[in-house]
């Protein structure tokens, strides 16, 4: 899962929070970075499940996702990540995407993009 933030109308680069905590997770299984790794994995899993539910219904993405649990969880996690790790409590909007990699399918990536989220002020 990756996300990026807009602050004062300008988008930043894509952040992959799992990479920040992955090495610490594998080195120190019970440390705070390990917990962050598991939170990231949980948010990504719920967002992936939400994508599956979306594909089996009739609403548009802009109507379906803002009211869905998996999308809401991912957006909340991304907002908290910005606040605690990036010092950006004021964000205009954020975007999230999932990058799925199937090693059995020749390492081809599938990128799932979701609607832009605008936090309530």
C-alpha cells in the first residue's frame, strides 16, 4: 500500500510505509516498528477486500469507497501516519493505491487506485 498527500494544493511523492518498518520488523519482531508493519498489513488487507466487494456491486467508485470500511480504515491510517511520522497534521487531501504482486504470474504488478480522499476540517 502506498499513499501521498496534498498540502496547500501540492502533491508530495508516494510513500510506502511498509518499507520504513519492514527491516525493523524482521530484526525485532516485538518492537514498535513491528507493530507499525502489522498495522500497515492490516489496512492493506482490508482495502484489498473492499476492492473485491466493489467489483461485485453496481455503484461508482466515487460513491462506493467513501462509505466503505476498508477505504475508511486506510484513509485513517494514512492521516495518522502523516501526523505522527511526517509532521503534517494539515493535509488537504490524500490518495492511496495498492500494488499487488503475484510471483506466480511472472512478477507482474497490478496497481489498484482509489478515489482521492479529502479529510474533514
